[in-house]
């Protein structure tokens, strides 16, 4: 999302300049920045925490099918594959 990029580059460029370049409003950026994480984002953060823990505990030998099975067995239902990549706020 554009707002993530604005936040990431805030030390190098002004917020005003980045918002203009990305064609987003400054007020929208500040509203996004001050908004608490959504329920979905909190759930994704918790899931990512557990995925990383399983990855660590298994010396990175489990792929997504086995990680998914571990999560489901632990009572954390998830889809066919448990992968959130490196995305996180």
C-alpha cells in the first residue's frame, strides 16, 4: 500500500512530497497512521508469530503443508497453506 511506503521513507523524504508523488492525501496518510490495527491485521500478526515459532522449533525443515498442519493441531485454523511472507506492519 502507498501509505506503507510513505511511512518507510519518511526519514528521507517529506510526507507532503511522497503523498503528492503517490497521489494520496496527507490527511489520509495521517488517518491511516493513527488508526489501530484491524482485527484481520492483528490475527495475521498472531499467525505470523506462530509460523515463525514453528519455523524456529523445526530448524526450518517444515514447509507450508506441515506448518499448516501444526497450526491446525494447535487450534489455530488456517487455510490450506500457512504463509504470510514478510509482510507486516
